[in-house]
């Protein structure tokens, strides 16, 4: 199929090498005269027939609380009618999306935003079969999720083959397959419009494939495939002022999606490489000050003490230019390249310091896992019962956008209806001190939280602001 398509597209340029032999020498070698009507005819049907069974519709049901009156939050009306009059009622909402079968045992890759907060998720195959699924992986950093068929029985599932998305080039033909607006499985065609797009979504690994293949609401989580019928990306977002396709769609590259899919297969957590440095894009002014001919690369602004970058000899002011020969135009490109490298692999980093370009063999490593003493869950008869905290370390500080020397413990979980939630604690709050005692470890917090006191004086940081509160013990 691939050869036939390439030959068909060569027909347009068949006469060019005769007139311009010096300008287009490659075409003179590759052009082949069609030998049959089948070679002249251009059709994506064989690709679609091979791939469409691997693309599913995803139906996510959410149960949300909805106020019975627009005056529910008005204290004036609550005073006269009572809070019970304005009690919220559960409301069911449904979300439609798409997914891609990545394992014959019934694993499906989709976007996290398709199933986020869902209480029930089902999939429908192209042949009409429906299955209930469980969510086994939710990765907020890539906006990807992995679903698993709950009771497959004797059913088998046609899994798609991953392509190497690093082999894509602008201009390559691609097909987008999904369930736009819930009308059913739909195929659209286009080309790769651009690569390594950033600024599309607020995720940790922005490195999107841009395509003009029509992508609409409902296509999220669907497949972007090449002419070999291999998965090159997961359709994720569109640029549109109307909500419909305007020919600017974005897909997560297959090389990143494959890592999340493999975590679903193994049932393990996603462990990513950690460089241990904060970066910023190189502007024109910075490039001029560094003697660079053009602004590109990832400028290191801060290095985590004892982290992999520090051990490899990097320091503030260095500029990472490429990873294994792939140019890094900005920090997002560097983060993507490093994230798709296996742990323990030696990768070549090209970088600039004081006008001199150097190369370093960098061993890809993960951030140190938090030890048991770095975590604490409070239960029992405590004002903080229901909260789980983690001691802030450099890797966690980087993930949360905090300075490397941040101290304290960060709230990672608050149980619904617990005393901690009633008190007002929220996920990502950083508890700095309790009753004038500085919180520097999770053990310190746990020991203090177990005490019986009349009042608690709490100093915490939320959204970059430090606040103080006094609550009863």
C-alpha cells in the first residue's frame, strides 16, 4: 500500500527531471511509469480497513452535584429558606471520545480529559460490541490514560502497531480516525503540518504533531496513523474559535504515548527520567549575549543540588542544543526527548558554555523515590485526620514549580468528608509550621498532628501565598 501511494504521487513530477535534470536529480531515479489502473488510483481504503477495527468509541459517565436553585449560594435566601431548601441533587453527564486498542488483551489508550472524573466508562468497537472498562493509568503530565476491558471473556481485540514518530516529516500523509460529535467512527485525511508544536496545552511534555486532517470534539483519544497503518499520534486538541475544525489539530507523538501504554500493560507506575535542572527558552537577546548565531536551545537557569545534571557537571548558564542529534529548540523539546529515553540508557547531549560547544554522555536516571519516612498519613482522633503529606525534595519541588530549597510537607491527598477537608486543607498546600514548630520532615508533621491541643496555629503556602490560620484542636 505504501509503495502504491508513493508511486501515485510521483506522477505529478514525472516530466520534471527531463526539463530540470540538475534541480531534481532524485526524481529521475524514483519516478516509475504506472503499469495498471490500480497504480494510478489513489485510495486510503486499504489503510482504513486495516486500522479502523483498532479505534473505539469511549463513553464516560459522570455524576455531578447540581444546585436546585440559582440562589443556592446567596446567604440572604439561605437565611430565610434554610440550607436544606437548596440542597444539591446529583446530575448525570456524559462525555464522548475515542480510544485506540494497543494490546490484544483489551488495553485501550485515550486522553485523560476524556475519562477524568468519570464514574462509569464504556467502549464500543467498530463492529458494535460494547464493553465496560476500568481506568488503570491516568497520567496528568501527558493527558493520556489507559483503559482495560473489565470482562473480555473469549473476545480478542485488534491491537494497532506503534510507529516511530521521530521518523515523521512535515508533508507526510496521515489519517485521523475517531468519533467526532458522537456521529460514529469517522476518517479524515491530511498531512503533517508541523512538528514539535508547543504552547498548545498546559502539560509537562508539550511536543505535538500538528495536522490539517479534520479533528473535532469527540476525536480526542483517537488515532493519527500513517500510510503504513501504524499509529503516529493520539489526537488531543484543536485550535478553533468556533469549536469545529479549521485545519489546525494536534496529536501526542506515538513515542510518548507508547510509554504510557507500556505502563498499562505492565500494571506499573510511570517512572520518568529526571534531569534535575530548570530551564528557559533562549530569546534573541540571550542568544546575542551568548554569541549564538540563532536563538535556540534550552538555557539552564537552576541546577538541583546532587541531581543528575549536577553530577554530570552542568551549571546555570549552559545551553542544551541537542539530544542524540535531535535539535532542542526549547525546554519542552528537551523534556520530551529525555522523557522518551529508557532509564539507564546513555544519551548524547550537545551543549554550549562560554561560546564553546561540548558533548556529554549522559546516563538517563529517575528521580530518587521517596522513602517511607518522607510520607505520612494522619488518621484517628486528630484535627488533621484524612490528610496525606509528602516531604518536599528537589524532584518534587521541580514538578510543582517550586524553588529547589523549598522546605515543609506538601499535601498529596485529602479524604472526602474528613476533618482535614472540613478544616480547609487542599491538595498541593505546603504546611510550613504548626504551633510555631517548623515542619521540615513528614515525621515531624505526623508527631505534631498526633498531639491533643486546644488550638492549632497553622502556617501554610497556597498558590505561592503564605497564610496563617488558627483552628480548634
